[in-house]
C-alpha cells in the first residue's frame, strides 16, 4: 500500500513538472504559430498528452517496478547456495 502511495505521489509531481514545462514551451512559441494553428487543436493535443501521462504512466511504472522486484527475488533465490 505504501509503495503505491509513494508511486502515485511521484507520478503527481512528475505530471505537474511536465505540465508546467508544456505550458512554458507553448507560451514561448512565436505569435505567428497561433495564427496558423487553431487554439482548439492545441488544447486538444495538450489534453491528450496530459491524459495519457496521468492515466497510463503511473500504472505502467508500478507494473514495471513490481515485475522487476519479482525477477530480482527469483535471481537471488536461484543463485543462493544450497
């Protein structure tokens, strides 16, 4: 339980950092970019990227860490002297 809580807190901090970087990047685009690209398309893309980060990344990272721990335990068991 505590592993999941720590993982999701870390994912929340990472999502906040990436969100701030995306906003900062978009705000530094040349103004002519906003004339060529409709604001709805920018918002839609921005929302899709953040949604995939918020929903998929924590779960995938949790599974990766869980399976890595399982493999590490199996390697340790099979390499121990009998």
